[in-house]
C-alpha cells in the first residue's frame, strides 16, 4: 500500500484575546491566526491489520495511541467506515513542542487532509473541521490554514484577506508554559488590555506590515510569571534587529517577529540562534486545503 506524505504547518497568533469562560470548561476566544512555512513531515503507512503506531524524532513524544496524529487517523477511519485499516505514522518533527505553535494540532489536521484525499471520501472542509474539533480546539484552524479570524473555542473560522508573504523569525526559549495556569490567571484578572482585532485585519487587508507589527498582541503575555523576563528579552532582540513587531504565540513559550525583508530576518535569526537552539527563519503562507 502506498505511503501518504503530508506537511503539517505551524500556526501563529497575530492576536489572541480571551473573552470569557464557558460552562463547558473552555473559553471563548477571539484570535487572528496565520500559517507559516515551518512544518513537520508525515509519512502515513496504512495497513489491513488494524494496528496503530507512530515514530518520531523526539524521544519524549508518545508513539502509541496517545499520539494525536494516530488519534486523528482512528477518528477518520471510524467515521468514514474504514475501520478495517490501521496506520503507522512516521513524523519528522520540526515545530517546537509546547510552544503555542500548534504542532500537535497541525499533525492531526495533516492526517485528516491526507486520508480524505486518499480514500476520496469527499468530505468538505467544514466536515473535516468538525471532525478535527473532536481532537483539539486548534485542529479546525490547522485544517484550513491561511489568515483566519478564529472565535468560540477556536473552531468558528472566518477567512480574512490573506497576509502576503512575510518574513518571520520564531524563537522558543528552553522552557514550556502551563496553559491551564495561564487561563486561570486570565480568569482571575479584573482589568485587561485587548488586541485591536479590527485594526490588525485592516492592516493585513491594506498590506501594511508595519501597522500590523505595531498591533500584534497576546493577552497571555500580561499574566506571565517569572518567564516574562525571558519572553520580553526575545521580543526586545527581535525589535532591535529590525522587526516591525513581536509577540508570543498562543500560550507560549515561542515568540515571533515579522520583518520587512529576508536579509533583516536572517540577521535576527542568526543573533537569536546564538542564545536559543530552537530559532527558525520562515515565511507566512496561504490556505492549506490544497495540501
């Protein structure tokens, strides 16, 4: 049986706002999300034995059915009447883990897109997104990709004017940040600044990257603990190296900056790479539904 190959692209939060808690334990969010070229490579080997396993280049990631890519394969095969199949998924991970870049969600989304193509199931993008929501709140966006307004848990997606190709530097410090802890701090805060979501969308539509950079904002940066010093140091380096703006993505700990050109971006990446091993030079990309 042929090997299905897929790319799983990282996502950035150009803005992130937490509106309120919900009765189901989740939070209502308002975010502008963006895909970048940085990606994991997946090779999906289907079998007729019904067995599932994974292999990654990160020793600390699970290779059994706790792996979200395998969960995605099981959900797809079950819901499309292909329960007789199993899957072995080999993943070359490049997207940093526990970084706010959607690495696991993107892997799951790539599996769903690849299987939909292989089995010629004909599921629409919306149907794939609804399937993906069973796996995680970021999976629907990671199926669609591009430049999107994401609301609700993150599954209510509205396409925006697509951000033209933009040079980006991503830097992850050598620590994770606890997502539940940050949400708890957000819930206990009484006053907050909010992203200029409309302004960001307008800057993208006008292709004004300087204005976009000035408006990048993530409310989780306001409730960081001692890690704030490290996050702010990376942001300061990005800005001093010529970034239009810099921001933490998701609940962190990765920080990114958008740049006017590739030369300036490469210089910034080289500077940060001397301090942080997980530093990446990449670019924004469009919708992923054709990938």
